[in-house]
């Protein structure tokens, strides 16, 4: 019974640690993209053309590098 009690206490402690970590506000680094804005960016047509092209990832990387200049 003591072993079961120890396991339950450890589970409760881990749960408290994880739930408190999830409530923390994420730190916004200077110059970091805003996740809510990035998640809402889409094409004018609404389709993802990068996944249909053979070199979609390379094209996306070139476009991002050009935008950062």
C-alpha cells in the first residue's frame, strides 16, 4: 500500500508541475514571428501550392530569404 501511495503522490506532483507550466505565458523574443499571425497566413487562392511542387520547400526557403532582405 505504501508503494501505491508513493506512485499516486508522484503522479499528482507531476500533474501539478505540467499544469503550472502550461499556464505560463510564452516568452516573446525580439524579432520572433507572432504565432497567431503566422497561423492565419494563406494564399490568395486558399490552396497550399508548396506541397504539390517537387521543390516546394526550396522555393519557400528562397521566398523567405528574399522577404528578410
